C-alpha cells in the first residue's frame, strides 16, 4: 500500500516537473517574432527592444545564486511554487500596454523562471538519482518543445487576437496557472529545519573549482547563443527577404528540429564515461550552420543552416543541464553548481541580445552578429571539453546541511 502511494506521488512529481518545465521558456521565446510590433507600438529602438530578452537574463543572473538558499529555507517544493506564482504574475502584468508594465512584468518573469531553472536539476538529482539522464531529457524536451511553440504561434496569435501582441504574450499565463494547480501537492511536504549558511563567495570551494568554471562558461555561452537567436533570428531572416510570419515559424522550426537531440543528449551523456565527444559534435554543427549563413541567401540553403544550428542548440541546452547533475555528487551540490553556473552564465548571456541590437542599429547589418556567434561557439567548445571530463566539483559549505524536498 505504502509502495503504491509512493509510486503515485512520484508520478505526480514527474507530471509537475514537466508542467513547470513547459513554463520556463515560451514567455521569453514568444517575444522575438513580436519585437517589430512592440518596437513600432511603443516607439523604442532595437537596443531597448533587446532588453525584453536581456531583463529575464539579468534576473536569472541575480536570482540563480540565491535560489538554492531559498530552497533550503522553505523547501525546494515550496520554492518552485513561489517561482511559478511570480512567473504567472509577470506574464499578466507584461500584457498590459504600457512601457512600465512591459518591463516590470518581464523582470518578474525572469525572477520566476530563475527559481525553476536552478532548483529543477537538484530535485531530479534527489528524487530520481538513478534516472538523472532520462528525467533531464524529459524536462529538457518539455522546456524546448514549448519554447518552439511559443516562437511559432506568437505572431499568428497576435494577428488573430483583438488585443494584438499583448494578448499573444498574455495567453501563456493560462499554462502557468495549470502548473500552479498541479504543483500544489509538492508544497505539502514538511521541511526539516536547516541552518542557512552565510554567503562567502571568496572562500567558496565552488568558486575556486576549475571544473565549476568550465561548466559555468559552457552554460553561459550556450545561453548566449540561445537567447540571441530567439531574439534576433526573425529579424535576420526578414533581412533576407522573409515575411514576419514565415520568419517567426523559422525560429520555431529551428527549435523543433533540435528536439530529438534535446531528448537524446542527456540519455547518451548519462551512459558515457565523458561527454567531450558530444561537445565536439555540437561545435561542428554550430560552425557549419553559422558559416553557411554568412555565405548563402536562398531559402533552401538557409533552412539547411538553421537545421544544423537547431540540432546543435537543442543538444547544447540539454547537455548544459545534464552537466549540472553529472558533475555533482549530491542534490545540494547540484543546486549549488546550478546556482553558480546559471548566475554567472546568464550574466554572460545577458549582454547578447542588447549588444546585437545596438550593433545592428550602428551597422544596419547582421554579418557582424554572425561572426560574433562563431567566436562564442569556439569558446563554448573549449569550456565544454573541460566540463565534459568525468569528475566532480569539490564539496561546498552547504553539503554539511541536510535538505528536504
């Protein structure tokens, strides 16, 4: 009887993890195809429009280091619940047609997503220690799948809804409400009292670990690529002659073709002695796709380049998430590594969308952006070769404190 109840609870936990993962990207990826409309309605520049993607990344950077402490203080289940509520509020606030609410809501979305980003790897590590690769693959493909859907349907929704881009962005609040309902049972688990250690960044073993920094740089560079592409790929495609709707679907297509790699990469990574071969494959696909985009102009060849980039992107996102668990020995250690990698990594990624927007304002060309992408991929491969080695980060000061989901 007790065993059946435990299995039932695990099933609902998996469903909850999937629903939370479904909410961690579409509220961001839905912005890219609508940037032109938002920019025109609010009379803002490309650089300012880039803030719509950069603000969540800044929130990721700031909150990622604090999310593990929130998990220790209130329990990881309760912390994720708080994050979903903040995310939901941000989505609805952002859908109001004011510049102030647009940016305030966008910031709240970043805060809510940051909590889920950091704590989900630790939850998977603790609750499913023998199935880290499989569960990471499941929530990675859930995350990436709805990221693709968000990109693809945002422009058509804006055209069909009387509220335009505001309604298109606000519709994702319904999905967030569903996650709140399903996650409620996870908040009822009692949390054991723990002593919350003081933050001591200077003396943190994690900050002194070469491996932790390699994981962090890999996380940051793949995030840089992801968020720059979801923000500006529709604009890049429109500069090649595509209409806005087709360009939006091209962004969605890029993410869809990467879904098999998103699912399979964590499963393969969990079975391999090291993940360096996967890193090299990701780098090769990215470089082929990006260099191809520099020299081709026809739709079929551009589509082929986007397929290569999409597969590389899908694999790199899920590999980065998998490394957070594989390079740690405990759930708390995974949360700490996740906090460091996402806090510093997203700080690196945050400069991307706004930088490329400002660069285009000056050059009126996307060639420089593609060259920057190639340089970032080379850095990502270099860091990934170290992060892919079979080893673990050192124990941190939090390891002496028990944590409870």
